[in-house]
C-alpha cells in the first residue's frame, strides 16, 4: 500500500501565480531625464547576473540580466550604486554618460563572502541564521578517506565519527547540535549541488560546504531539517583556456594502538591462578606462543588519484574529473576500491536562459571482515563470538597456533567455543559491489529583470550486490553463503521563482517553490547452509541442505511533496529579516498526520553600520542575530504506521502456511517536531583580521519517534515493535569560533581557526513516565542492560553496578555488598571478591546481597565540550598546516575490558596483578571466571586531545618544466592521528561510532560510548603530488 499525495497537485501554479502578483506590487517607476545602460562583469570578464543597480539615496533601481546588462531611467545628477554579493560595491556619478561598463572586484573581506543557503546564496554579512562554512582549501588541506571526515573539528556544533574506525569503505556518522531523536535518524540532510539526500562527493571535487544549524537556515527543508542540513557545492568551470589538474596521493597506514595481552606463558599462569582459586586441576600450557593481533593486522595503504579538466568560453563552462581510490585495510582481507566520474556543464542558451548538467557515477567494491558482531555469523550460526575478528583476536588462546596437529584450524582452549581469528580473517569472504549514478539537470530562465524561474530534475539509482561465504572447514559451523541484490532509486523535481530588487531604502528577495521526491527500494536475498561443495561460494546456493535454504524479497516506496517560500529583506544595510515556511506531506505517515507546516523567522542587526560605530577603526563588524522556528523529522521506514503481517511456515500438524500479526498499526503516528531558538553574535576586528562568532541555542524536540518497549512489554507483546510518539528531548548549548590572520607579510602568513562546542541534552518526557533499559553489548554478553533512558537525565547514560574495590575480608562496609557467587559453600564471604554499592529500598534498608535492584547510573558518554584548533603557515614556497581535535568529559563503557577480565579468554597483562592473600594492594579482584559484569570498574574517562593532522607542502620552482606546459607543481607530506593524549586504556578513545554495533539496530542515537570489537582507527603518513597544466 502507498499513500497518495494528490492533494498537492495543482497548487504549485497557484502559489507561483500569487507570487507574481505579489511581486508586481513592488514594481516602481520614477521620473528621469534620460536612460542609461551598460554591462557589469567580474575581473575575468564574466558577466554578472543579478547585480543591483540603484540610484543612490532613492528606491529607483534594477538588476542586471543574464548577460550582465541593464537599462535604467535616471536624473542627470544621479549617482549609480553597483552592488553584488561577494564583490566590492562601486558608486559612479552619471553626469553626461549614458553607457556604463563596470568591472566589480572580488571582495577581500570575509564579510563579503558568498554563502550558499537552501535554494540560493547570500552575502555572509547578511546571514541571519547559524551557518558554518568550510572552504575548498580547508577540505583539501589533509587527505581523508571520506569527504565528510573533513568536517571533524572544522565547524562548531558538528561532531563527526566513522561508523567503524579505519575500516575500508566505512561510512560516517555526523551530528549537528547533538542527537535529536531516539529511533528515527538524527543524521543531517546532505544536499549536493541541489540534489536532496545525496552522498558526499570526492574530496578534491568539492568547492565549499555549508552547515545549516538553526531553524532559520534549515526550515526551508521542513520535515528533514531537524538534524541540520549540509550543503555541498562541487567545482564548476570558468571561462578561459582549459586547465588540467592532477592530484595523486599514497598513504602508509598502521593501527593507532594495540592491547597489551598475555603471551602463552602469562596466559597459563593466569589460568592456573583461576584454577587454584576454584580448586580445579592445573592448566596445561599449549605448544605455541601466538600473538593473534599480529596474525590479523598488517601494514595498510591507500592510493587516491584524480585528474580534472575545466574551462569554458562565452557560452559554455565545464568541469570534468575522474578519480581512482583504493584502500588496503590494516586487517588482512579488508579493502575498498572505487572509481568515480563527475561532470558539471553550464551553458547560456540565450540572453535569458541558462541550462546545466551535474552528473556523477561510480563503481565500488568492498571486501570486508566482520567486526562488532552480535554473537552469530552472517548466516545465522550462533556461537560465543560470531565472526567478530577483532574481538576474537583479543580472546583466543595464545598457546595454540593457526592449526592443530590434525591440520584443522585450532580451537580455543578455555571458555566459550569461538572461531579461530586467523581462519575468520582469511577464509570468510564478504564482498559488496555498488554502482551509483546521479544526474541533475536544471534550467534557469530570467522572466523579467530581477525575476527568475529555476527548474531542476534529478534522478539517482544505486545497485548493490553483497555476497557472503563461509566454508565448511570451520569447527563451529557447517558453513554457508548468501547473496543479496538491492536496487534503490531517487527521483527529485523542484521548481521555484526568485525575485530580487531594491525597495525603498532596502533590498527585497522573495522565493516560492514546489518540491517532489520519490524513493523506491527493491531487494532479493537468498541463503543456504551446509553446502555440498565450497567451490562456487554464493553462486551455488541450491547446493545447500533443503531445510537450510532461505529466500526473501521486498519492495518499498515513499514520497514527499512540498511547497515552500522565503522572504529576505534588509533595510539601510542595517536591519535584516528572514521569514521561511514549508509545508510537507510524506507518505511515511498515516492520513491523520500526513501533512505538517514548518515556519521560522530570524532578525539581524548590523550594529557596526550604526553612526556610532561606522567609523570605528577597531570594530569592523558587529552583528546580532536571533531566530525561532520549527523543523521536523520523518526519517522512518515507509510503512511504520501500518499493521504488518508475517507468513508462518507449515506445521507438522496440517502442513499449511499461517499468517499472523507482526506489528499493530498506529494511525496517529506523526512527525517529530523541533522547536528551535538561536541567539548569535558576529564580531569582526581590525578590518576582518579577527572574526568571532558565538551562538546559544535551545532545541525542544517533541513527539519523539521510538519503539515503545516499556508499553509493549507490559502488554505482553514485546515482539510487536510498534513505533509511537513517546516523549520529548531537549538539546541546548553554546558554540564559539574564532578565525584570525595573525601575520600577513609578503613572504610569511599565519592564520588560525579555533572552535569549541558545548551541548547538553536531557530526556524531558517519556510515555507514562516510564524509563527504558537496553543493551549495547554483544548478544553473548548474557545479562543486564548497559544503558538507561530516564526523564530528567541525558541520553544513553551507562547502567550497572557501582564498583567499590576489592573485599579484603572481615566486616563488609555498610552500604556495600557482594554478589551471590562471592560466597563459599558455607556462606562465608570470600576475600578478594569485588564489592559493589547497594541501593536502599523505599524504607532506606539494604538486603545485604547484590542483585538487579542495585544497578544504577554509572557514567555519561556525552562530552562536556569538544574543540578544534588549526594553524596554517606559509613561508615563500612552503606551507605548513597543523590541526588539533579533542573531546573532553565523555565516558566510555569499556566492554572489551569486561570480556578480557572475565577469566574465560585471553586477558590484559595486568590480570597477573590480581588480588591474592600476598598481593592485597590492588584494585583487581582475585582471578576467577566471572559473568561479564557491567559495573563502574569498566567505565573510563574518554577525554582526548589528538594531533589529527600535520601537513607540509612545497611549491616547486617551475624552471624548465614550464616549457612542457606545467603551470604549478606541489609536493606534500602529511600525517594523520600522529599523537593522542588520553587516559583511556582501550584501543582508542575515539570510539568508532555513536552506537556499539552490537545490539544497536535503530538505537544509534542512544547507545553511545560503547567500545567493543571495533575496527581499529589508523595512523597514516601520506605523500602527495599536485600538478596543473
């Protein structure tokens, strides 16, 4: 079933018609003594469209057309003012002239930079919302594996993490001003060259990135704006002779850290400590001494090569590029390869019509290894570790080799039956091939001077095939394979009118438009276990046992249709107002709540333009901003509001198929709505050499979309995961950024950029006042929850027992207790066991034993603040860039340590310092098999400061090579993740992503700071070459 959005049909024409009528009210004419005309262009001779031409001190004016020309009636004593975003304004007396050919110079001040916003661009000095810009030189300053990583630490209020450390081809998770949802996505909307919902292009193809953060900036995207909006603009061609550019980089990579694990001798010693305490027979050490980290890790490398050609003439400009990227991961048999082509073509068809094409196509292949496993492999074979190769390497016995005496893969000697890590890394194949094509066409027609109509038509298709194969040679499963094919399409059509002209002593810009987008997904998956032969991997699934074959197919589609409008007005270049509204209709929701309206308003005051500051030599800019508005979130599955049914297989009784209810319907399901307030201040000092921006925000998100587990469990239907609107959450915070030109000399330049972000979130309300407990641990961590959602507290607080050290014997301190396993057969407390805090009952009494009622909040993964600090230096032909990034105050739940202190696997070397009667001065309990206990003992401070990037470049003297057509040549060397300052004992404090990857499906906003089984982060050194011809 799909929902129709036909009520929107036909409204576009009425809206656009009303806009034309509205525009006509502002059309003015003035008595003049003569007509003047001319053309306005930039320094390269390119015509400038939309330049404001005004008679100084009056409302008489016009704007240049598509050829940069204008005609205007003016008095002979008039002074003409020419102004355009990003260029220096000019004022010229008319006198007896009738023809004016004007060249505007590019502005040299940061205030006149052009900033892209939704469906247009504005001068930076006229922005009323909260917008952060990252320019091409910052994006390309350091090599990154994913262009989105270039945002980390570059913009206040923006948090970036890879979804699985340094895994080749891993995606990234971005948060703008915190997580604003529970189960719905909190990812920002990414718009590339106007295509809504695109993915990041290649790093070297990007011209600029703007991050829209408050409602004033994001409400134009309505129901998809609550997580922020990221606008990416790719490079375009410019008039002139063709320019060929080559960028080539090669990186050497290694792990940032390794765990200090027991060798074979230490492992045997530890196992004998456990067995002595338990009264068991001694452990017999195996013949080998294997470092399983050595077995799965290797030196990785990355190649990234790009060639681009750009240029143009009077009527056509173009930019074309091709990129080859290849990464061999630091874990054996993990790699990623991608080829991509991009083309941007803009053409002037006539004096009033421009058309253009933006297209990008790519093919990628990812060969992966399993990490962050839930405890079962990809074909459903359940064991104590799944295919989690990193965690397996930590856990596996070090006193066995790759193979046993019989020639089979060796098996673990203690604890759970888990797979051999070397076998998992080398024998399992997991291959994903993806083809992407995205094409966006546009036409821009100037109807009248100042009035233009733009239409865009975009289409994206993605075809991916994933194959997984596990051979029969494994000890713990009979092997198997699956093959999945998925096709996704995305159709986008947008049409909008823009009108801009002088009005009185101000400038008015109006926008009105319509948008329609449709997404479809169709997939087919087949799998089999216990294959008769391993020869054909996933291409011979019929060779699986009959009762071990599975097949599944699916289809879904969703639509969103919208009308939107915006008014920008500045008065006397001092007072600014922006008002935006968007009405969205989405098929994700049932008829009761299909449509919603998202308005916003913002005000700006350029205090520095007032008479009392306009001539101030110190303050070059001072602007106060304030905004309020509503944005939404509809990032859920297409049919979440509908009842769904499932087919049950035939029974032994009657052999008939059955159908039962899989999920109840929820006709009242509605959008999440964020009510956002932002107050900001922009300050420029010493003619823009110092620029400061500060923002305070408050975001109340209501009608949170989440699976209401508490209610379902109470009803006895916990398997029916019905999505409901369950409560509200608040995010508030402060952002500060400072950019400065510290030294600007002919041969030496030093610039700095510093930003700091503080965000505080709170669960304001949950349905029925209930609290929600959940686990971010792997499935084989049987037992209690690891996080809690509770009203009045931040998101995702850690849940467990409060560790109080080692019990030394004698009386147990009041308010503390031992677990049941910490007593011998006669009921006596065992010295050396862990002590935990008790939680008193309603009467203030303790029961003297640790149980689930003693679990409490033991940590907070949300950081107190994050920062980024970059410095760039140039000296003659040399340039040096240094970038620091840090996070402070957030805790990490070290689930890896829980496993490695559990006694049933290999362990960290400090377990040899466990409590004994002769070694009582230690915080490590006596050696024993434990129950993977979640407690504050394993909650650590995750604060860190990282030297994220250092890059040194040299522009080569051209000399004789100029004769072969080379116009510039640059060599560079850079290092990533060079140094990290932290007290965290785990692999890396930059925990791979917002969820643990274990049991976190649909809960990435909640499960933060859980560290287990992640692909390690990488340290790399990169050498690069850039040539221009």
